[in-house]
């Protein structure tokens, strides 16, 4: 007769082997998806015409727009003097709203310009993209995005000062209008009500009219510096100025700074990193500061300072681990005053991966510590652990703290597709 402890060991080994099989299937699926994403045609030796068959917005659903379908066609061409240009057209159509949303963009080595219409998220850093939100809405009747109607024209200039320093200048004019809910459809839970149609930010009071478009013009200047002090440190400084074009325009001044460093991981190549870290080990830290001064009451919520976050079972992840806050909604930490945020993560063999079986199966472990202080009075913290298979699929558990009080324990799954 099996003892409870022996039964637990057998069950754990079975679960680990099952997860390993699932990881191999996910890798095969990812490769198949990559094969059908884009079809390239070469009209000449210097040009490529691309048809983007499968994108994040090919076929999506949202309670504020209904079902939508889109594609993208792009042309890339190089000239005889080694310069290049690209033209992209993205048609998109919402069936219930009967709204056509075209975007046309033209870019060269240094200049990028685009014009069009799009139903966008108030938080452009929302860690839930459109296709995961579609599956969540249709299957679980849960919505993680709040959208508004945006008609815009944008002009960007990029210049490289040297090999590791560049700056961006951006000029943008847009008209914004919030979207009403047009559908309550869901496959498995048809009687539930959708949430997050209005952003759930305690600091935000919705005042936008649904009848009139509200104008906004912004100018943004951004400087990026890589390999600061020869320490593989990346620094970004951005100044965003809202202009008072009409009495509807929000006038504001926004300053944000970000600094980050990655040691080891896939890019580790110096002697100290080789001494402290193995080929798959990683230590990464990021800190952010933001200050915003609003000069009138018409600042759009889309122009507030937002954090990358999403409270859902499947979190966004890449080769550097889970991205952003995983236990707070995309709008809980938004502010038009100031914020400070930090993120520390470590990947290496620690506890479970000391077992020989876990090493054979290619598992590593990750630790996370994240914190954000909003306006000096609201604190959001997360402490997490993740078991990583083949650097692709993550099984994580996170402890969430609100103002340093225990909020809950949350399980998270991440797949790097």
C-alpha cells in the first residue's frame, strides 16, 4: 500500500512529465503559427510585398465594438543609395458599429508618419492584447480593456547621435471619443455583465462626452542611451507636452524616466557575468519615475501615465520572464500626478531545479519583486516565484500587497508565443 508521501511524489512526477509534453506541443504550435503569420512576395530584387495573414487583431471581439476583422499589407523597398522606405496599410472593420478603421503609414530610415482611425485602449501599456482579451471575453465573459475611438495624424523623426544614443521627436494630433457598450455576448456565460467598460481607476472621473469629439495635440521628445558607463545599463528620458489647440485640448507637461539593466541571461558575455551566472541565468532590474503637471481639466485619460499591468490568469511573458504587474488591472495605477516604480527579477537554479530530473527536463526558476508608489499615498506590491520550462512556459505564484497589506495569492501561467 502506498503511503501518502509516496503517492504525492508519484503524482508530482506525473505532473512534471505531463507539463514537459505540453511544452513540446506548445513549441510545435509556435513554429506552425510563425510559418503562417506572413506571406512575402518579391516583386523585384529590391522590394518585398508582405501580406500579414495572422496578427493580434485579425479577428477579435470586444463588448464596445463587437466582432472586428482586419489585415495588414506592407511594402518594403531599398534604393540604390542603400536607403529604404516602407508603406503599410491596415484596413479594419467593426460589424456591429459598421465602422471602418483604416491606418496608412509611411516610413524611411529616420521618418515615420501615419494617419487613420482606431479603437484603442486608454492604457497603451495594457499587458492584455486584443486576441487574449477576445478569448477571455467569449469563454469567460471577462473583459480587460477599456476602449475609445481615436482619429489621428502622427509624425515621428528618429536620429542616431552615435552607436548607443538616439532621440525621437513626435508630433501628434488626435480626436478622442469614448465608446459605449454594443454587445453582451459570451459563449459560456451569457448572463454575466461585462466590466471595465469604464476604467476602474479611483483617481479618474469620466467626463468625456459621447456626442462630440475632443481634440488634442501633443509634442513628445525622447532620448535613449544604451550601455551607460559600459555597464549594459539602458536609460530613457521622455518629455511629453500637451498643447492647447482648442478649448477642448488638455494642456499638460509630462516627464518620465526609466533605467534598466540585464546581467547574464542570453546576452551575458563578460568575465564577471560568466563567473556569477550560467548561460541561462539572469538578473534584471528596472526603475521608473514619472511626473505630470496638468494645466487645465481637459487632459484625456489616454494621456495619463500608466503602468504595464493586467489581472488575469495568463500573463504576458517573453524570454526575460513575466512582464508588468500581474495582480492589478491595467488602470488601477494610472495617475496624472506622479509615480515611482521598481522591478527586480532573478532566474537561476534554486530549489526544485536542484533535482536531477528537473534539470534533465530543462526547468529553471525565477523570483520577482515589484513595487509602485502612486502619488505618495497608494502602494502596490508583488512578490512572485515561477517555474520555467524550456524558457517558454511559466508556472507562477504571486503574493499581492496593497498598501503593504496582504491582498491575496494568485496563480499565473505565461507562454512565450
